[in-house]
C-alpha cells in the first residue's frame, strides 16, 4: 500500500505515463535518473527508450517488487536508497551509480524523468540544478502548487526564492495539469507535468550558483520586509543600515520596496551588490 509519509501517489492513467516519456524525448544516448520507482510502471517505459536508467526507491516493499518485475533489463539499475543524503545534498551513492551507468552504456546526456514523491520534489530539482552533474533536461510530475511556484512572476503570491532560482538557471514550462483522479490514492491537490531545460548560457551569469541560492534563501526568510530592512537584518550577520542605504541608492534601487516586487534581473543585481 502507498505510504502517505513518503508522498506516494501513483499515476494510473497510462496515457499520461506515455506523455511523460514522449516529452522527455528519450533516446539511446540518454542516461536517466528516476526518483521514486514505485511499482515500476514508468520505469519500464523509460527503460524501453533510454540508453541507461538508474531508478531509486526508498520504500523497501516497492523496491523488492520492482526488482522482481524489472531486474532483467540490462540498461536498468534499481537502487533501494533515499535520494537525499541531507536536504541540500544528493545521495552520493546514487549519483555515483548514475555516473557508472552513464559511462557503462556509452550515454552522452543526462535527464531526470520521474513522478517525484512530493516530499523530495523541491530539493531534488534545486540540488540537481545547482550541484550537478550537468543535466540536460528534467521532465517530472509535481504538485500543482510547486509548478506555480517555479513559474511565478513578480508581485504574485507564489513568487519567491524557488521561482527566481529555477528561472535563473533553466527554462520551465507546464506540459499538463492533472486532476487528483489521475492518481491512486487520490491526493487532495492537482498535479502537473513540467519540463525544465537547464540553460548553460543562463548559468554563466552566476559565477557561484550555490552562493546565489543561499542569498535568495536568506533574502526570502524576511519577504514581508522592505529591501532596506531585509538586507540589514541579515541571518548571516547584520549590515549597517547606512551602508545598505548607500549601496541601494547608488544602484538606483528603492529600499522601501520588497524583494518579491522585483524581477530576476534585479535579484541578480542585488546578489552582485550584497552577495559577498
């Protein structure tokens, strides 16, 4: 039985499983990471198209089931592990196995294709964007609320550090919104298939991506405050208000405005000024 604490909701519409695989545009040159093997329905479809697949499942019962059903596939490595070692770090054992499969099968690109368990969706996407390995595409199922947060624009309720981070590093689009009836057991919220395409040229604008993520995290712990107050009352150490005011004035930025009112370009500018 699915376990709520692990965020297990299984997609039961086979047409939507096909849509995920089709959107990922898989070929034998692709080495895929799947997070949440579950019963292996999506696993089998990915394995049929990709050159290599590393699929990780935390639940021991489902891991055993998937092994019994699919371990015969030569391009598939099934792992019973937690995808995260800590919230801000991918499991190094899983990453090492994904790398081994990539090399062993002669693949030249990496993709994340998964019905992501809700409890790990945000850290998995963020960590892969930041820490690598270099990933060419992510086609994943997430809660609708998370899809909204990644696509959000300034001055909207969903806009925050996740939207800015993802939009700074990748191009994101929503492929399909899904009702609860597409899953078993039915969740209480809608879901979405999203297509995330990391862009190397966009990444070049940010020399220290991990530092930018930390900057955004600290900035948005105080999102209801003005920029002047948020930047001076910094979690990592207070700044003198007069210094903050001087730098904002020099950059032509209104210190009375809130961070959530500003677009990506302004956040990159703020990081350039205050990130070090």
